């Protein structure tokens, strides 16, 4: 007897068929260097590891639903009201919560092309349609993104730094976008890689959300703090949007272990600054090596670099796979490589040296 399966949304089949990470195009070869996930190559700071070990026996208890201790510490660090800080299990979850609150089926979300995997995935999951705007020489074209907004648009996502290119938006361009957008359109300012930015001239999400009530700035402890495996991030928003964020959150989403680890990492300011300096130094070193080889690549201010390989992207990724390196591919566009330890970065430079430079 044939039994019917439960009826599922049609989008589920499509989403299940997507290989969001493209498995690094390693062809099943062993992966020694994970240059495709934008995670830190370093473990958490020693003081954070000690905190995790010392609190592991508390995981039988549910966490505080508002993660109020961490929210208060973040608020104090950034000089904002604690009520404006919403803690969540990573920046991806917070963006999902925003989409749940703001986007209905058949509405649209304006993104870049290419963009971080999660944006289009979460848009489709909400039943909405992604409208993607091509980059302008590796940078977000905010004027064209504004032009793509119509009566069905509910959200515009701006990455700063942008994923996958690592480029920054200019303050005047963001201001022009925000001033021209209807005030009922949500703007997600994704600052997941903010800690790696080496300039003060780019817009700051703290100031943006204060000035524009439709802006939510999203940040993370995953990359710079090395807590990707614990899943903790936060959003800055005015009260109405903060309330919406909390309303669409899964109960107890951020564990007490993650909260305490993030608190410990926040307190280790000097150690964290040294680690970030070491990683951005490796980023700049690899970029200099690639440029010396003849590559023209965007000036990344994140913990990754973008190689605009076009139709050769998959071939490059497979060559990296032969060296035990997984990289993230956007077919027909390019390859994003996460900055790792010197050995990993040198291997990427070696593979790149075997490819004619691409602009």
C-alpha cells in the first residue's frame, strides 16, 4: 500500500536541493583548510575558553530569554539603551527574525548580486522574492538598489563590509539611500565583519539606527571573536523594531553558555585587538601577494578576499580543493577566500599564481 507523504510547501524541495556552501568544490577530497565559511582560524581567547569550561555544568538550565546581562554589556560598550539591543543566536537568526516580522509572501527584498548566501535563502524561506542588483566594480551600487525598490519591496539589505567582496559603502551614499527610501521599508545594515574594518570613514550602524528608525544594525560574535560554533549575535534597533525582533525569536535561542562566552570575549579587549590585528595583517599580506601576481581585487575590509574569476571560478575552486582548501564559489562571478593561518593563505597564493590574473 502506497502511503501519501505530508504536504509540504513547494519551496522546501528547492531549498533542500540547494548546496548553500557548494562544499567548497573539493570533489570529496579531504579538507585541511576551511577558507569557505568566514570563520576565525583561531580558537576563542584563553579567558573565554576558561569561562566555557567553568560554566559547562550549567547547561541543564534554560537561559534568560532576553539575555539581559549580555544586552546590558553591549549597550554599555556602545553607549546605547539596553532596550535597543536584541541578542540572538547569530546574525543570521536575527536577520531571519526581521524577515519574519517584515516580509510577507510575494513581497520583495532588495539584495546585491552576488551576496551572502543567507540573504536569498531567508528571503525564499519567507515566501518572498529576492531582487538582486549587480555590483559596480566589486562595490554595492546603492543608487541602483534604490531604483530596484517598488511597492512590493519590504526590505533592503546593505552589507558593511559587504559579503563576499569585503568592500565598504560610502557614508554619503548610505545617507542618500536612507533619505530617499520610504520610511516603512526596513533597512538591514549587516555589520557582521565590523571588527575587521581599518578605517573610521565608513558609516557606523550605531549612528545609523539612531538617526533612521527604519534601520537595524546587525553584528556578530562569530568571526572576530571566534565564537561561530556557539551562535551569538546582536541587533541594534529603535523600540518598535526591537520589540518585533523579540516577538519573532525562538524561545531560549541564545544559550547561557554562548552568552557567558560573549561576555568574557567583550571583557578581553586588549587580547581581542591583538588577534584582530594579526588576522587583518594576514589579509593585507595575502592581498599584496595577489596584487603582485597581477590580480585586481577589491579592497576588502573583512576577514576574506574576493577573486573575480568569472567563468573560471569553479576551476579555481577545484584547484584549491586539490591542495586541501575549500573556498566559496559564486559560479560565473568569483571566489571568496577566508583569511586563515599563514600556511592556508600561502596555499591560496600558490593556486592563484597558477591562474592568469583576472580583473
